[in-house]
């Protein structure tokens, strides 16, 4: 077995290895490796924790408990109330599910399914829903673990929603 001297002689005779293994280059290479590890670990993209409102909105599907038309006007009508037999609108089939990454789907009163995009606006005080029928912005009146209450001033619609049972 060749000794350490022979190994050094072989390494020094190979010009490529001798250039790479020069003490100044070894130090430079070591520094570059350490810096790349430090930068890589320091640049981790931590996902910020989801807001409470996002958790509440996206946790389960929502159904209508009450739905008003022309809300705030003299002709305001409670068009739907869950469990009431005589409603001017039948929203029993309606269901809406918001997803954390901005998608949503709903089942409409006809049973038709529709999907689209949604997002919070104005520091999570409003929602914007975009689907094939248009763009809808609603003011969030209440949003907690059990209730979503919203008002759309553009259409005069006001709704109280609960989680699907």
C-alpha cells in the first residue's frame, strides 16, 4: 500500500487536482458552501398563519339561514328563512364552499353547480366573488366559527348563513 508521501505525489502530479486543492481555493470553496447553506436556510418562505376569518370562512360549507331582498329599504323582504314553509325564494338547495386558495363552488337554487374565484378585500371586511354570472362584492357583517352574515349594497341583498348540518 503506498504511503502518504506517494499519495501526495500522485495528487500533485495531477494538475487539475492540485489547482483545486490549493489551500486558498479550499478556503474559498468552503466559504461558498457555508454561505449557500446560510442563505438557503435564511430564505425559507414561511407561509404566514391563516387569519381567523380565513379559517372560519373556509372550514365548512355554508347554507342560508335567512335571505333578504331590498334590505334597508321600505320594501325589504325576508325572502327565505330556513325551516319556514312559505318563502318567496327557495334556497334550500343552496350551498357555498370557499377554499383557502381562492376557489369556491356553490349549488344554486336550481341544483346547478357553479364554481369561481373569491378573495378578501379591504382588510378582510369584504369578499369579492367572481363567476360566470359576474363580480359580486359583499360587506362582511359577521364572520365567526358558526355564522357568516353579509350585505351586498349593490343589490340590496342581505344574508345570514350557517354551516351545513
